[in-house]
C-alpha cells in the first residue's frame, strides 16, 4: 500500500491490518505521554482545498503523535486563488522535501490524479462526493470496538446517500468486513441503481431502524446540492429525523453513529445525539488512532 485513495480497491487484509494497528495506537493516545517517535524523519503536508474541522485536526494530531514534521496548506489562503494548478501547487510543496500528502478536494479523483503524477504517498481525506476512506475506517473501528465484531452485523446508512462520500466508503468497508448494509433516504437522495452495490434500499426510516444493529446518520450535504431534492429541511426532518422516542420504540437497542458535523434538529435531535446509544465522540477519538495507523503503515512502505 503506497497510497490510501479509497476503500474500493483496498484488500480486506489491509483493512484488518489498519484496524488492529489502530488498536495499538488507541492505547498510545490514552497514555499520559501520547507521543511515539515512529515518523520522526517523515514530513507530511496537509493540503485542504475544502473546509474541514474534524478531519484536519485529526490528521494533524495523528501526525504530531507520531512525531512527523508537518505543514498545513489551506486553499483559501494560498496561490491557488491566483490561478495555480493542483499539480503545480503540490509539486512546489514536494520540492521542499515532503514525503506524504494528505489531500481533501471538492473534485472527485483529485487524490488519484496526484498519486499518478507524484512520488509522495497520497492519503485521500475526502474527494468530492466520492470517497472518504479514513472516515470509513474509523467508523468500522468504532463498530468493532463497540460490538466486538463487524461480521454479520446490519449497518443502515441514513440520509443524503447521493452526495455523501462517507456513504460510499462505508458501503465498501462494512461489506468487505462481512456486514450487511442498507441505505435509507428520500428517493431523490438515493443514487439510481445503488442496489447494484449489493445493498438493501428503503425509503422508510422506521424500516431501516427496525432492521439495523447500527445506524450511521449522514448530514444533508446542502453545499453539494445545485437543485432542490426535497421541499424543506423541516419536512426532511419530519420524515427522516431521528429522536430518542423513536429509538425507544425499537425492539432492540441500536448503536447510533454520525460522521459530523451534526445538524441538530435536522437529521438527529439533541436527545438522540447525546444519548448513551450514540458513539459519535468515540468515532472522533478513534479517528486519531486510525489515522495514526494509516500514516504509520504507509510510512513503513517507503
Ligand atoms: N465530515 C464528513 C465529510 O467530510 C461528513 C460531512 O461533512 O457531512 O464528508
């Protein structure tokens, strides 16, 4: 593994290797001294062409805890605004002897394009509506930690499946690890022919909640919607918003996940988001350990 571009082409053995390595690093980040020297001679550039809070901080902390040298680049304050191409921008960063690039970009395939043209290792931190592999890996890790296994579990992805990069990476990761996946959302936010990926499909929230062991609730990606896919957020939340009373009515206690940022009162009510069933902040904590594992394993190949 030279790059981490997506989950689609990542062999299951590699996924398992990342998760077991992440378990070691989770132990490290809970020690009083949270730092190890593993990446002492590695320089990493975090190149973010799109907004991010969690993912950027999580990568940065993972890198710091591995003792890497880091530089942060954000498109809004860079020469990209002056008309520089993606490849020129990245080549200029690499000329300063950078070993790895963590990139988030609004264009699908931007990390794959870079990986074909540069020598450094590339980690996809989210490319448009396509994939968000480290999010999927930390989601898988969180389910594994909570339920002890992923094999045979039922995972429902609920919300804006059409525009969510978390959805696609989640489908791949959970299927590869032996779980069943269902997607649920309004018909306009479900990609056509998604069942070809081997997932169950429903437009009924209650059916998805009743079926699943884990519900991963996704945000409505308004910033990626050029047209109106549903009448209003209020109406969306009436049909697809999850609250604690709904969870209490189910036959079993399900695990509630969300990749963040949460729109409270839209896809999740506060009582559900803050309930003991929700592992949303565990996902954030696990994100650092999983990203440490990914960077460590990539650096090992160099
Ligand atoms: N943080 C995730 C992403 O970057 C999910 C979201 O933004 O809704 O895709």
